[in-house]
C-alpha cells in the first residue's frame, strides 16, 4: 500500500501547474519538480509530503474534512 500511495502522491504532484511551489514550515518553498524528486527518493521531505497527503485523505475518508460544513 505504501508504494501505491507514493505513486498516488507523485501523480497528484505531477498534475500541478508548471511553476507551482509548496511552502513547508522549517524547510521553505519546494518547487513542483523538487517535490517530485523528494517523493521519488522517499527522503525526509518526500516522506513529509506523503504523510501530509495521507492525513488529508484520511480526513476525507473519515468525514472529518467536511464536518460542520454539510451539517
């Protein structure tokens, strides 16, 4: 599952527009291309990006993401 999720994160990042960057606290701005490299390498920043996406998808799956909005 981890490899599949890594591929999902990579695909999501690939879909971002050219010139897009992500701001990561304690790291700074990471370009789309740098993010793709980090996710591929599964280094510290790549693992962080994967963990953030996993948390986001878990919130959606549990319904917590939209709690209060649709009530």
